C-alpha cells in the first residue's frame, strides 16, 4: 500500500499494489482526462512531483521525465502529484475536446 498526495496535500489517497492509479484518482473525485486507458493516447498524462512508478509495458504515448500515465503505471513508492480536483476533467465531459 502506498500513499498519494496531491499538490494541495489536503487529500491523502492510498493505493494497493494491484490497483489502477487512474481509477483510484477518479474514485476520490479527481476527474482525470482519458481516452484509451492503455497508455496509447497520453490523454491522462499528469505531472509527478516526487515518487516512483513503473510500467509493465512501455506506453506508446510520450511520457516526459516528470510525467506519468495513471491509466497504466504501477505505483512503486509514495507519490506527490500535481493535480487538483478542479483542474482536470474527463474527455467524456468535455464535448469540445479533440485530441487528434
């Protein structure tokens, strides 16, 4: 089990080894944008301030040095994420969004 802190540090989320980070964020009120949920599109890309993640298979989408794809990464340590409940929203909720 690992702790996940958000940029405002008001929320402390916990995640088990076998849990999906994107789903954990969504379940706790963080509506992260997504399309594929498999690391292909990069729509869920968020900034990692500290901590470590790994990928079973390298994602096809570009991932910068301080970025992660919560749809397909595995949490390896406590994380601090630059995410706010009011700054991300699902592509399904954003009818004007066109990633391609």
